[in-house]
C-alpha cells in the first residue's frame, strides 16, 4: 500500500510536469482493497485483471515498479514497448492481464482464461480475479460475464470497489438496490461485504473470498465501500464529490487507518512505517531515473504487428 501510494504521487507530479502523455488515475483511498486482493494471488499461477485504481494490487501481485515507470514514460524497454503511455500494461504469460478500459469487460476476459485452463486440465487450485468500480456494475458486460462465471462455477473473485461515483454520477443515479452485494444472490454466487477503508477488514474479507474460490466453493462477489480520495483522474478536480461523504466513514484514508491498526497491535512501530515510506521513495526515484534515460520507440523503424496478424513479409 505504501509503495503504491508513493509511486502514484510521483506519477501525479510527472503528469503535472508534462512528462507523461495520456491519463493518470490514482488509487488513493482504494489501496487496502486492491492490495488485499493482489496479496492473496500468486503470479504465474492465478489470473489477475486490474483496473485503473489497482496499483496496490498490481504491486502485491508482483509487478515491478520499473515496469510501471517505463510504461508511463514510454520507454521501449517496458512491457508494452512504449506503445501505451499509461495503464494498459500487463504480462499475460505471468497471469497479469493488461487493463481493459471498457467497464466490466475484464469479468468475461478472466472467465475465458479460467475456461481455457479448465480445458487444458490446469484449473485445480487456480483463482481468477478482477476489481471493478460501481459504475461497471451498470454495464451489460458485467452482467453477461458474471452470469457465465456463475453458471460455469468458475473459481473467480470479483471485487466491486464502490467508491460512490461512476466518474461524476452518484450511486443514487446508478442503481436502485440498497447494496450492490444484494445482486450476488441473483446470480447464485456467494457475497461478501467489507469496509474498504479498513485494512484488517479487507484482508480478512477478501482473503476469505479468495480462499473459498480456491477451495471449490465457486465464484465470489465482494463489495467494498470507500471513497476515492482524488478526482476520477489527474485531469479532474472531483469538485462534484459530496462534502458529507468526504467527512463520513467512507472518506477515511485507508493507509492512515492501516498505520493506526499496526501501531495499536504492536505489529509495527512508527519508525518502521517511516522507513517503509523512505525506502519506497528511493525505489520509485531510481525507477523513474532509469526509465527517463531509456529510448522511446522509433516510429520509422517500428516492426510491431498484432499477435494474431502475420507480418507483411511473411505473406
């Protein structure tokens, strides 16, 4: 969570300085949910499809910070070879799927990956997971994907990070049910609710959901209530967010809550926390310095072609 927060604060500064082309979307306020999910998964075994606010989950899943800085700064050495300047990065061969902007679409993509593993006889002990926002639950892709997941009883965990707004549209204008987790029973899935601002509650609730999916209990739907602590992206000031929500329980900063929990339980000291932040800052600064010096793709020499398309020279 700390590494993610420090990294994204640096990305925000680079964006405002004009060094990043494309959008920058921060997971500030969602780190407890995202990190809890990512740390329950195993890279190169499980499947994980993160969304725009899942840097903490990506980091917990094993994504290198250098992969992040290389992608945002357009270095040809990055996982996307400088062809995508923001969040659509991944390493599918390691189970880390590249993010899809179309809301809700990741549910069916992960479901397809799990179906493929079943056909290959490699599904035992595997979990697929994605984390979507409340706005994505109003899309057709979400409903169609979830129906498939439930019918096929796939070992999948779908986290709904209910941050109260679909961009600038409040929950009251999105859905009529009291809680999004109420939809779980309609699909025949097990549902879980967690306080997205509470680190220990997220670890316990999301951890249980992942374990249930892994042990054969079928797909799991988790709703985490929280509030994004920034605009939709760095281009947005979030002025439409209710002041009442900001001062309510969902407006708590999950990292501040986590620090307090660790200190109260004597699991860490204030010196430990400060060292984590210092180490993260040094790691991020080193990764940025490396990426800034590396080459960008040359459009006049680029030989890239889609994976499914043979090059003209082969035809």
